[in-house]
C-alpha cells in the first residue's frame, strides 16, 4: 500500500466533497481513489539524473 498526501485548495476540496456526496461515498479518501482512475499520470524523480534512476 502506498500513502500519498495531497494538499487541496478550497476549490479542489469542494470538488472532492461534491463527488463524494453524489456517489454516496463515506470519505474523501474514497472519492479521491475513484477520481484518480480518470487521469493518466507519469511519475519521475525530480532530484535524480535520469541515467542514475533507470540504472539496474
């Protein structure tokens, strides 16, 4: 399991709250888990050189 901390601004928090209510979810965490399925993300380290990161 991975835990990610997300700082939401007021508008983002409202969006998550509305999604939670519309989909009858119990927590904002559940809402965010379902919402992220609609997005594509690429995770890359920003403080490492690419050649060091991908070396085996």
